[in-house]
């Protein structure tokens, strides 16, 4: 490894440590919008039971999301965003339609 590249790597690690300890502000932040699962479900006019079936998740998981005990992550988060913006796509591929 070239010395210049090594020194940049070491400096990057120092900066990361300073950011983690609150001694330095990060150069950028990523803000992820909260998903209002209950509002999305109401958009479909479905009960918790029917909406959980539509999404292929357990009703307990849906309740946890709606009550703020857990947050949807990964593919579930993406599916909910699609459901919010394009409900027809969800209904088109579901067995409910």
C-alpha cells in the first residue's frame, strides 16, 4: 500500500473515532423518513389481520410496527413504501384482489 493511501486511511479512522465520541460532526448525514404503517393500512381500508395477510407478515409484527415497539426494516420497509405510493401494485400481486 502506498504511504499516501495508508495515511489517508489512518486519518479516516481517526475522524471516525472522533465522530463516534461526539468530538467531531460528520460531513454528511442520512435521514430515513419514518413510515406510518397504520396510515398505510388505513389507506387500504383493511383490518390488521387482513393487512398482515396482504403483506405476508404476522399480525404480531404488524401490531409491533403500528404501536412503535419495532420498526420495519429491509425488504419490509421497501414493501411498505411501495404500498403507500402504489397501492394498486400491491393489490395487483396479492390474492385479495
